[in-house]
C-alpha cells in the first residue's frame, strides 16, 4: 500500500506529461479490453462489472461485466479498461470566454486497477472534459491541466477486516449527486447543483460496512486545495435490492485562501449537506437528491457576507429496449441574499434562482454508444454581468450536445 500511495504525491502528478499519458493509453488499443463499471453505494444497483469498485456508472450506459485482466506476478490480477468518447456542443448566449460551438474529446482515459486481495489500487489517467450547465466549456487538455491533472484518480486501499477498510490518495468525493466524468452519468452534462459540491479530493478515507449499512469518513482537501482541512462523512443504507438512501455532509474545518478554477474560494470554505435516494427496478432508474450549502462570513478571506444555496434535482432513466434508453433531469437551485444589498455570489448574484431541464436519449450496442442531448437553463432575479452572453445579461441558455464513443 505504501508504494501505491507514493504515486499520490504532488511531485509525481506534476512530472506526468500529456505525451506520457497518451502513450499509456495507446497500450490499451494493442490488446482486446472491455469496459469496467460498478454500482455506486449511494445509488441503486446498476451495471455490475465483476468485482471492480470503480468507476461507477449510474446508467443507462452499460459496460461489459468481464473487464480485461492479466496476472502480474506478486501483484496478482490487474484489470485494464478504457474510455474513448468525443462530444460536440452548440449553444446560444455563450459566456465571453466560451464558444458557440465546440468539438472535442469528452474522455480519452485508461484505467488500471487491482480490485481484490487485502491491498488494492486504482489509477485513471488521460484527458477529459467536464461540461456542466451554467458554466463555460473548455478543451479536454485545458480542463485536465487546470483541474485534476492528467491522473485525475489514483489511490490505494487496504482491507483491514471484512467490515473495515482504509483508503488514501486522490479519490472520488463522498457527495453522491452526480459523478465527475460524462460516461458515469445519465446525462452528458452535469447539472447546476453539481457546481456547488466538490467531486475529487486528496486525502484519507475509512469505511465500515455491516449488513445493509456503509459508514464512511474522509479527511481531505475539499475542492482540491492541497490542504487537509475538510472532513466529510456519509451513511448509505440499502433498504432492499431496489431502494437505497444516502446522507453526506462535509465542511472546511479551517479556512483557505486558495483560489483557482478547481478550487473556488467561496465553495472551498463552505459546508455541504446532501441527501440522495436511489431506485432501480426493471427498466427504471430514478435518483432524486436535495442539497444545501453554506458559506460563512469571513473578513480575513474577504467574505463580508454569508451566503447559502439550496436546491433539488430529479434524475431518471427508462430503458425502452435493451439498446435504447431515455434519460432526463430537472432541477432547481436558489441562492440566499438580496440583489440590492448582497455581495457574496454563489450562483448568478445574491438572491438569484435557476431552473434546468435536460433530456438525453441513449443508444448503445455492445461497447459503442451515441447519445444526443438537449438542455435548457433559465435564471431568475439575476445580477447583470453575472449571467449568460457576452455582456452577461442573458437569462436563458439552450444547448444541443452529441456524445459518442466506446467503453472498453
């Protein structure tokens, strides 16, 4: 485990170059591989891919249940898989630093993991886009370089007992509304609530599972701040084979002045509360969740006024045939404060609100898929200059997106 944790250090991440990563990914194409996915403990059972714990896929995309593997001497069985997907986007009222149209990779990643035995590891490397409603888009290379690097996930896990495990490295967050990468979610684009919660952390995590309950605690760096000042906990309860419910809560126990694209100052100094319900039965996958966040007043950091967001989302997917599914999402989010007097902005200005609707038909045959998507966002009670369009005054935005590729 100690050797695997060494990869997590910041020095290793900064020394990895895109060319090396691309070379590693090319290796995958030289032998037959199949996709790896798993169920998420916070949502209903979906596509099971052997014994692999990551990456989670909430559906309706499906992965092969027998991921490619080979024996690596004393390490044991190693699984290798990959994701190569591209997307095109056409939108109105783009932000000043965005485009009306874009074509790029949404994922070009290789995944290597050891998923059994008392010590395990997971490495995900490559480039990726993270298209999210209400935010400007950027290229896959720029997204990787400005957010989680070209090795976005790398961690080791030790199973101390049948019920207790310890995990360390750069890991998925315990907040369970939507996942980071496009292929993991029902929709291509992440929603408005996704923008308020952290989704990849560096730190340590301990988990205890007993019968139908999983309790997890994590000391981490929150919004990728490189300071272990966040404490996040989650409880997942499996009601039965079709129903699960989870509660996650976390907060920055200190303060951080770090402010980058991956580490927004306000959100990184917030507290977050998230409740998710998951249902999976027959052709249906339904996963609503509600979320509350709060940023306290902190004059040292220049936060002169506290602010909160609250909202909810309903995500659902229905399989019409074994190859064709229809997924959708509706959500609402609001920020506290008054436009006339408020100064702390978490959305589109103090007192602003937003609604979104997304529909994503999905067609998949074997490892190949294509899914067109339409999304609509409307903002209310906004502050001029903080919304859509070149002048930042447009309150509506529509997007047409198509994503296609292979999970292998």
